[in-house]
C-alpha cells in the first residue's frame, strides 16, 4: 500500500466542513469524531424531496419562432420578456436532494482529561478512525461504509474491560416519523420526503462484546461493554417496495459476520479500485510534513510553503471521493457527491448539466475508475423518455433534449428562474459525449453499439430538427445562452438570451464528429451519416474577436463581467478537442488570451471554475500556469477536510482538480498520447502509475530532473499506438525491440492486446 495517504487531525470536527466523509456509493456519512457526543451525519443517494414533475410549458412551441426572430433582430428586452413567460416550466424549480438524518452516540465518561486525540481518514482503506485517552483508558473507533455488505459499520473498543457506556439514537428533521425498537438491540427509523417523495427506513443494530445492550425509548443503551459493533443500513421506495425488510436484512446479514471479516472484505473491494493509480511527487520533506495534522499542512501551504505531497494527497482524495459516491447501482454524484446536511441545500444539490455534473466525471476514465462512470450512464437512460417528450412538446423535434438541471427522476424540462442559466438546450448533447469518452478509453464496441450510439444519435436528431438558419446561412441553436454570462449590445442593452453561442456550436461540433466516427466504426446508419456531414459543414466555426480572444457569442459583443466564473466558450479546448496548441495554434493563442483576460479580471474565484482552468492550461501545455492554479485552488478554495469550497461546498472542484492533475501528466486526445505535457518545475522528480489513455491503454510514467525518463504502456486491445514526442524513443516488448515509425513528431507502433511496452529515450 502507498504511504502517507491519510488526512488526520488532532481534534474533533466543530463544523460539517471539518468532518470526514465515508461512502459506499449509495450510503454515506460525515464523521465528526466527538468525544462525549459523536455525530455521524448520514446520506442515502435516493433521499430526494417530492416526486417527478410533468412541467413542460404548453405555450413554448407557439411562441418559439417569435422569440427567435426577436433575437435575430437584436430586440433583446422583448425576446427575454416573452421567453420568461413562454419557455419556463410550471412549477419552475426541481425538488432538492436531502439528508437522511443524524446518528448520535452519547458517551458516559468520567470527565477526566483527554489527550492523545487523533482523527484519521485513511484513503488506502476507506476507514476513518478516532482515538483518544481519557484518564488511563484508551478509546478507539473505526467507521466505514461497506459496498460489500451495504452497511455503515462502526466499531467501538476500549483497552479497559467494561469501559464502554453510551446510548445511540437516530434523528431527522423534518419528516421524521420517529424511531421504534424492533428487538432489544435494533432500532428502526421511519421517514418520508414530502408529498409524492420517497419513503425510507433506516435500521441500526448493536452487537456487544461484554456488558449489556437494550433499547430504551428511541435509543439503544450500551452498558459496561468491552467492544461494540454498530451496523446501520437504509433503504427507500425509490428502489424497493418494502424498504423496512431490506434494511433489516442488510444489518442482519452483516451482523452474523465477525468484524474482522467485514473489515477485510470492505478493504479488499475498495482497495482494488483505489490502488490502480499511484502518484508520487518526490519530496525530501515528505515524512516531516506528513507528521503534521492536515489542517496545519493546509495552513502552512496557504502561507506560501511548498508541500507537493499535499498536492498528490488532494489528487488521490478526489479518486477516493468518486469511489465513495458513485458505484455501479448507485445514483451519480450530485453537486455534493452524496454528502449534504441541509434540507434546502444550495442549488437544491441537483445534477447541474452546464458544467458541474460533467466535471464530476472527468477523472473517471483517465484515473482508472471507469466503472464509477456507470451511474451517470444509468441516469442518462432514465432521462431519455422524458427528454423525448420534452423535445416533442416544447420544440416539435425528434430526439432527446435536456436543459441545465436534472434530478433523481431524470427531468429534462426548462427549470429555474434566471434567464442566464435556464434556457440552455445542450444538457443531453454534452452528457452523451460521456458515453463516447467511455468507449474511447475502453474500446468496447458492444458498449458503443448498444448504449453509447443510440443515446448520441437521439441527442443529435434533436438538433438536426432544432437548428435554424441565420442570416449567413449557418445552422444555429437558440434561444440559448452562454452559461451564465451576460453580454452588452452596441446600443448598451444587456442580455443573456441569444442565438448560436460559441459553446453550443462547439458541443455540436464535437458530438456530430463523434457520431460520424462511431458510424464508421459500427459500419451502419449511412443515411444518418450523410445528414450529420451536411450539418457539420454549416455549424458556426470558433472565431477570434477583436481583442484576440475566443468569441463567446456569434457577434463580438462586449462582456458585462470580464472575470466571469464560466468560461464556456473554451469548451473546444477542454473537454473538447477543436482547440489544440499543435494542430490549431492560432486558436490556442486566442484561448490563452481568453484565459489571461478572465484571470486578470478576477476569474476562477470558485473552486470548480479554478479546476476547469487547471485543465485548460494543461491542454495548452502550460505546466507552470496549470500548477499555479493547482496552488491557487488549494490556497483559496478548500476546507480543512479537503472538500472543495465553491463556496459553499461543491464536489465538482475536487473532481475537476484531480482530472486536471492527471491531464498535466498524460493526454490522449486527438488520437495521440503525450507524456508529461504540462509538467511544472516544482514536480522535478516523480512517477505516476495506472492512468488510462484513449485507445485502450494503461500508462505508467517516470520522470527525473524535470524530464521524461521512461514509460510503460499496457495495451488492452490490438491497434496502432501513436505517441507525440519531441525526442527519439525506443519501444521494447520484454527483451524484444519493437518496430516503430517516427514522422512529424509522431511515433507509431502496433500494440498487441495484453502486452506491456517499455518506452525510453533512445
């Protein structure tokens, strides 16, 4: 196992953003580590308020042509006035994700002095521990959320027989229907999430070693025990007809195993995923710095000191969080993963589709957690039926459309109030590209044929009907927005709603190109390929404005907020591939101008925006600038538990930063692999193992003195491997030299499935 993969603190958490997260994809907890009162704030991924909505506005189709004509005529105020009435959903907002409740442990202590306190989250094992001494007694607790046994497991022990005395109860406000005893050592909490919302049941069972356990009122009482194991599970009507039976069975099945068996199974299942990737940013001060509590390391770092091991810890923390909140069978990670303590969370803790949900999954493929992508694909499948209805009812179009938010039920209508965010029909198009990326990394043609291509085609069919011709004969989207930005017309009028913003065009360029490539791979759908080819030629191209920047709108309008957190018109740089420092240097230079303009005016002031900027600079192969933004994010946009601070907490910044660090070390878009494309000087020596590259490869890289030393590529499929390199390279398969060709800085060789190739300078 790797060393120093721990967050640790020498005091309990005082605030939620100091608590430590655990999760098994579906069931999560935030561990505070209190001494006399312990609080574990609980979440389950399907606890959402209210039910599904049929909220498409019946007047949209009638007024859509008029709104478009007003926008083409730059009658901004009239267009936006009509759009507020004719396009928005009824009701306007989606229902929120909600907490499951809190588990409290109330300890009976002798009020002696407490010392040797330590609270640890071990990323290697996904186990949180709390240890302290009170007087002469040492108390220890371990917490984990097991995907194997579908339970949260809490182990409490003391080194003096009979020293454990505490009560445990569960609470939820509002919609708490109370807890009741099922047996002398089992409590059941019942709850609901409003009218038409899910109902849930949560069971907790205590198994003692020594002493006595009994239920009193709504609590479990533990008296004079040597050790106790608590088992907690929950189930909802979203998945089960009888959630009470399910959660009681889960705690029952878990409790017949020994604690060591449970722990070993949990670690084995989790560690296999976590250990696939190892990042070592060699630093002579590693041991000294890792002996400091994490909050003090963060403070030291924010005061300007170096700590590259903290940076690698933050990278792996993102992978830990993704494993912990997105597993096959779970729901996808929302704005807060699964960790939310509020009944009215910021932005309802939904799935926001104009960057945030997509950013959550940027690390999935490259960071070797492809199965963690699966919940997003399942959500897209749930969205398809509603998206087909929304396309037909609102726009009179074929295919599948979604706007800027969705939820547990896969809603696709225009949701919200602000024009600056809501009227944006690109959600399904962008989401469908995640299926394409999954194929590109894994090369599973069955997945492409049966899952990815049908969704991509439906998303494209919508736009083939929806696009309209502008005065220049181009096919443009609209009404739409450049998320969530505002422009100024020449007459001084400010606006959000527009026709053909750059991000829309760039997403469609990527989607249509991907569909065309997929069609050639699958060798079918020739007539549809012809439709796509014709449409691609008429999409607006990415243009450069008078200030040398990438234009955000069809016309070179003035921005109202030059430091806006969204940088949507650089989609073509990342995650798109149209802007490239080698293949399109003129556009790349304009992207640099765009980024520098945003940053000089205060851009990147939210965690997720800063994370996107890391990825932008990495794609531009500007290692020092990418690293500056890694530092800036860790300096201004994290809490002491390493959660991303928007503020408030949003998990996308964690995931985006992890993906960005990986992108600094390995890139594989545009059909070429690049080793260390954005390596900063601070990471002078190091190695990374287990990253994935498009084309079906797993890659290890070693660098020394700031330069490439060697790499290994394991091929999962047979095909031509293409590596962009500025220096001659030798490729070996074992002891055998592999035949290569090298032309225009591209090295090529034929890779055989299952073989491992060693690459080093010649």
